[in-house]
């Protein structure tokens, strides 16, 4: 029997803390962990200061620019992650596949000193992945011992200088062979059958003492070999059968030696040859990863035979195996190139895909075994009859009522417990959904404000400042959109989990309907269900209120900024309007604009176009959540419309003053064209046709500012003084 499953290599990255040497030298941090899935390599230094790290000195322009590369992995562990976190998110889930007959591999990859051996082996006080995996495996075997029979064997080898050594036996170099049915086989490798998890751990400690380790400048206890620890699990149902199914699985836990540069480790002689062999085998591994990840090379030759390491890992990378890669990296700039290469290989490894097959074999028993099987079944039947008789003798008729009552109580407790568990999970999912929805709305709101800020810069600032603001705006929008995509992905995942929870809730509700024959029990369960629903609604409303306050605070900050700009523009408008009246240059269109602006400032009723009225509702989608009504009388409905309308009128008027044909280029170059950037709700066609006519009118006179006042000239002047700019 075979079960095919398509699987990608799961890749996680662990960033170790800075060591004492890196702290003394005050090395720059080149890895920034954004969240559980995203990290940035060589981020821009201005970004590093935003995450609590110390601000570094100004970057030397002669040095290479920051790469600022973003990587996305299945999981990213920061320097505060524990060994338990690594195990819970990597190997623990893989054990499910081992128990179901799938081959699995977990290997640590990275440069020397990046923390691979610590991740896989750990220490006595803080054990690593191998120790925790063995404890969990034997715990699961113990839980299933009533239904299945297990047989376990293990081996431990190292690849040192392109030679394979058995770490649990005093033997010479071993050869690698390929078997058509068994796959890659190491000839002469000893297999050991453990009695308990402690036995395996003792053998693991013994093998580690035999492992080749030498100090280098990069690591005082540098592993100079690749260590491969393999566990073979065979399981079979205890129920006697003529065609028993035997499930066989292999799990490999691999601690690779670290890549290194001779110039960095200052190695010579034997250590230099060791490093060369390590780099050669890791280069071969990198070539295999590149070949497997390249979709164009699916039918091409994969260079497994370039090294002993890649031959051993053949079925782990491209065969019938579920694989987890733990990429260990250093955050220090001293390991800049090593960290970059590790992240590139890890990113490529994500593309490797394999088809998994459950190793379940159906064995046809020999005819001579039939009698043995029948005898086992007869004994099993006798044992069951004896247990049934003892149970009936112990529970006679006087105790039947007690049994029924206890069964009802047990049924009530079971359904109540199921409801508690379902609604507890449901509340957690709802909290996550609402929080993600808040993040999404806050992201959209920030994008909106960023677009408005950029539009204001285009209206008012000089060309040089506009170009600089354009670059900053594009970077900010790109970052916000990346965050938005990630939030949407997480929101979709939470919706899937909510639908699964909904299915379980429907099942329990159907069970409650089936229990209506027992009125009291059914009534209590229905009340229990109603209480859970009310509690969930209350929690939702509390979180809604909290999130509305956060979004309103963000909007209030933007309103304060807008009001400040409006106040400054009103003062400037008043001064320029007085100057125009004094010069006798105020037109009827200007008076109409001034009159309408006064109406807005005094909050008097006036004619409002339909598309202008909709401006007040633009923020409603940002401040509305599911199951929460949005009231039109909220603070965001009209105040922002009035402020933005006044703001755009003032900008139009100021540009109108300085765009007369008589003004020299020096006076008007700071004002870009506003007509092509005006929103539809504030375009000249909606504000009034006379305004557009006045903006396009060619004036025969020149308005100049000198001696503290405006002066009207009847002819164009070539060297008239520049009009002072309004500075916000």
C-alpha cells in the first residue's frame, strides 16, 4: 500500500546571538528579523535604528552599498529563540510523518561558528534537536504500544575528509553503495537496537566524543566532519492477520560541518586540508540544491556523486523523503559573505519538491503461519470473553441505574468539554482575525495618508524637494504593500482555520439535538452553548472598541497636521488677499472664492456638490469592522472634508497669484501645475468655471513685492525682485 504526497523542503532560518568577540569589536548587525517568516539581509542603516538597535556611524560612501535583501522562509527564529522553539517548529511535526511511514530528514546548514552543532546537539543543560526528537519518539511509541508493535534501530556516522567512519564502532573507512530497493546504503555500518530513549542518548554522547573536532580562529570547538544520525522504525498492528501491514520509516538527523575561508580561520597543514574537503563537499551540496531547485533541470543530471555527503543525502533531498533544512547564520558583519551564501542556498532549497510515499508493505503469510495466527486469535477471543464476564459480574442490575446516570453525566461532560475547547479555539482565531483586520486597515490608512502627503508635496514644494520626496514615497508605499500582502495571506489562513472550527461546532450542535430525549441535559447544553456565543460576542466588541480607538488616534494625528497646515495657509491667504485688494487686482472670481471660503470657515450652510459630499465617507471603510455598525455622525465624517476643502482652495489661490504671465521665471519656478493633480471632487469643473478662466487669464500687468508691499507695474520687467515664497 502506498500513499503519495507532494512535499516541498521546509526551510527555517535561525539567527544566533552575537558572541563575545563580536560584541567587543562592535560589529554591525547585518541580519534583521522582521517577523516569524521574513528577514532582511544587510538592511539599510537608517532602518536598523528603528528596531531598537544602536545607531551606527555614517556609512563611508567608498564602501559597497547595503544590499537590503528580503528573504521569506517557512519560519525565522531570532536570537532570542530557544532550543524548544526550534524543536516545536521543525522536528516535532516531522515525527508525525515518521509514525505514518514516511522517510524524514532534518539537517543543519551554515558556516562554521553559526550554531549548527548547538542546534542539533545542544548541551547537557540545554539539549538540542536530536535529544528532544528521541524523547518525543519514544513517548509516542509508548502511547501506541497497546495497538502496535515497534522495532527501533539506529546508526551514527561521520564524513571526514571524504571518508565515512562509524562513530559507534572502532572500524576503518566505509564504502557507499546504492541498492535498487533500499536506496543509499553504507556497507559495514553497525545498527544498534535500543532498549529506551536513554540508551540512544548514551550512544549519541559516545559517538559525539569520537567525532572529529578541532579549534579554529572562528570556533574553539569547530566540528570538522559531517555527522549523520539515523533512526529506523518498524511498526506493525498487534491484531493477528493473514495479510499484516508493516510500516517502515527512516529518520535522519544531520549536523553538517561549517563552510569556512582559510583567510578567516588562519588554518594551515592538516586543518587547511580539512577545510578544503569540507568546502568541497558543501560546494557539491550547493550544486545539488541548485540543480534540484531549477525547474528547467528536472530531467537533467543531478550531481549526487560529486561527494560522499551528497550521495548519503540523495534520498533526503530529491528522493522519497520529507526534509527540513535549518539554516544557521551569524548576525555579525564579520560573517557577511558566509551569511549571504547560506541565505541564498536556503532560499533555493525552498523550491525543491519531492513526491513522498508511505512505506507500508503488505506481507502474505506462509501457509505454515496460519495455525499460529489462528491460535493467537483464539487466545485473544478467550481473553476478551473473560474480561466481558468480569465486567458483567461486577455491574449487576442494582447498579444499572447508576451506570445510566454516570453515562449521562459523562456524555454531558464530554459535550461541554468539546464546546469549551471549540469556543476557546474560536475566540483565539477571532482575536487573530480582528487584529489582522486592524493591521490591514491601519496599513491602508497609512497608504492613503502617504498618497495625500505626497500630493501636497507635488502641489507646493520645489522640483528638487519633490524628486527627493518621490523616492521616499515610493519606498514607503512598496514597504506598506509588502506588509499588506503578508497580512492578507495570514488573514486567509485564519479564515480557513475558522471554517474548520465552524465545522466542528456544527457537529457538536447536531449532537446536542440528538440528546433532546434527555430534557435536562439538552437544556443545560443549549444554555451552555448560548453562554459561549454571548461571551464570544462580548470579546469581539471589546476588541472592536480597542481597535477603533487605535485607528481614531492615527486619524487624529493626521487631522492635527492638516489643521496646522490650514491655519498657516489661511494666514498667508489673508495677507495676499489684502495685498491684491490694495493693488486693485481682485476679480469677481476671486471674490466668489473668498466668499465661499468664508462660508466654509464659518461652517455656514452652502451648496455642496454630490462628489464633494462623498469625501466625508472615504474613511468609513477604514474604521468599520465586521459586525460593527458605522455611524455617519462619527468624527471622521465631515470635519476632514471641510479641512481638506479649505486646504485645496488655499493652494489653488496661492498658485493663482504666482502663475500670471508677467512674473519672471525666478518667481514662479517653485509652483508646479496644480490643475492636473487636483482630485475630481476639487477640480475646477466642480469648484466653478470662473476659477479656471481666471487661472488661465493672461494679465498685462506685473505684481512685484519690494519695500515691504506689493506694487503694480504696467509693463514687463526683466529684473523684477522675486516674490517671497510661503514656507510651511
